[in-house]
C-alpha cells in the first residue's frame, strides 16, 4: 500500500521532500534496525520486536521512503489494544541526515490517521524530558503533557507522558480516580471498589491489606476453578461497612455464576454466601434492583456523583471469558470512561495510567457490560453517606 505523504498533513508542512509513506514489510527490517541504532542510545527496539509489529493486527508500523531508490529513512510505530479507544505512539525515528524536513511530522499525521481507522481517537506517548527536539515536535503537533514518570529511562531521565485527542468531541474528562492495580487474579472487585471509595474519600488508603480484607468480605468463595471473585452484594456490603451508601443493580435474582461452579457441594456454598449477603443487604437497607439495565441507568447515577462499579466481560478486551469489575468514571456523547484495575498480561508497554479513565465507545461498553450467553449485568453504585 502506498500512502501519500499528503494524507493527514497539516498546512504547516513546508516543502516536503519526495517521501512516500507505507506500512512496513519484512524486507524493511534491516533498514528499521539501522534507523533505530542511529536514533537511540538505549531502549532500542530489537529486530525481533520490529518483526512482530510488521503485519500485526494490533500495531501499525509505517515507514517513510525517500528519493528515487525508495530508501527507508524513518518509521512510526503505533500500537493498539482491542476495544480500547487509546493508541500508543510507541516509537518514531528519522535518520539523522533526513531530519528537519517534515518527515517526522508526516509520520505522526499518518500514525494518527491509522489510529482513527482502528477506532482509537486518543493517542498517548512517552518521551524523555531531555529529548527537547521530540517534545517540541509533539507539542507543535497538538500533543499535551498530562503526566510524568520520574526516573523512567535507563539514564534516569524522567518520561513526559503526552496525549492528543484526535476527535474534538471525545473529551477526556478530568477524573478524581487514583489507580490501584489488582495484585491477585481474583481481586478486580476489591481493587475497583478501592478506587471508587478513594475517589469519594481520599482518606481511604489504597494498599494490599485493604484489597485482601475486601476480598475476604465480598468473595463468593468458589468460581469456575480456583478462588471466587466478588459479587455485587458482597462489594456493596463492604462499601456500606466503610461508611458509604450502596446500591445494586443486577439483571438476575439469586447468585451469579453459580452455574459455572462444577462441584455441587461448591455450588451450595456459593448459594449460602449469596443468600447470607442478600439478608445482610436487606438489613442494611441497601437498595437492590433486579432486571436488565442499560448505560442510561449507570450514567444517570454517576451524574448524581455516585461511583459505579460495573461487571464486564473481559472477552472483548483480552478474548478471555472472565467476568471483571471496572470503575466507570465518566461519560460523554461518544465514550464511557473506564478505569480498569487489570493492566493485562502485556504489562509492557501499558502501564497504570493507561488504565485510568480509558474511553470506550458507548456501544462497545454496552456489549462488554453483559456477561456470557445470559447477558448477565451487575453494577454497584456507591456514594458518600448523607450527613
Ligand atoms: C523526533 C524526530 C523523529 C523528528 O523527526 P523529523 O523528521 O526531524 O521531524 P520534522 O522534520 O517533522 O520536524 C522537526 C523540525 O523540522 C521542522 N521542519 C519541518 N518541515 C521542514 C522543512 N520542510 N524544512 C525545514 N524544517 C522543517 C519542524 O518545524 C521542526 O522544527 P522545530 O521543531 O524547530 O519547529 C527525529 O528528531 C528523531 O528521529 N529523533 C531521534 C529519535 C527520537 O528521539 N524519537 C522520539 C522518541 S519518542
């Protein structure tokens, strides 16, 4: 595919040299490694990494060819995560003797076009605070600094985190949420609850002892295999015990996921836990509404200042059919902003703040927030207690 260097170019582009942009192929690997070696001292992408990104479904590696012989003089790599409206401009480089001619700018514009094609309207990147050339280029191209990682690179320099919203109405809402990464595979519920409680009350400490205490209080004990996760009633009760108002919406009456538990004696335990939670919730005056609900019900409550924990299926994110709790921190006309306590298996290059207030297209979220064949839905809303 030959992409014109004019595509997506801004009017600032001065006399662009004769360059063509296209997706990288395996035959470009030598040239890519050469650009990498001549552009970076440390943290270089390896040949193997480049090879993995060529033709990857979740990455777009664009090369810039210059001159009549089509020498590859630059590249930009943008990577995606399925169903997450956030792309990462992972690396960009131009051969030293071709810099300052607008090739970097053209590569950025192309990376942005490809991100929009993929359905990701926000691009984030990290750049060393020392790399003033690159920072200037990104700033001039509309990227804004939103965070800083101290002592991030091998040379101890700080990383600036920069972001550009490519679609004007996809506003990134300011969120009061601090990220907490679940430290165990079955503690998404506690981690989500901790983020939600902390957003309402900054005195709530985000630490492992709370994570484990919440899990012990809210777990249904058994799941398909291994440890049980936390159900909506258990989470609502745990919040209530810590001085929050809680409300539960669930599409189903009775215990959730009990049918995924194989052994009958374990199913019995899940049921016992559920009915005990239900009785405690009733005693505590926690409102529990049974029946299907939609984004509108969640949005209406968050607009009233409540924090929402919503059960989603990780299937649409990671391909695993695992029920998973996330925090919903905001809405706009296009997106639902979700904070996900699970960074995912590919910890690199995604990090904590990539999981904070991540925009997900409304229709995608609507599909995610229904688990399994039965389209099970559950949400817990918490709020500060009145008075
Ligand atoms: C950062 C990098 C990719 C920029 O590539 P580039 O091709 O030089 O970028 P551009 O030419 O588009 O823009 C660079 C400068 O040239 C200017 N420029 C653009 N077109 C021009 C033209 N036709 N004539 C003269 N100058 C031009 C730009 O305005 C910009 O100048 P300014 O920053 O003073 O305003 C390149 O410096 C590089 O490879 N650095 C090493 C790797 C690196 O640090 N990557 C980023 C890490 S995330």
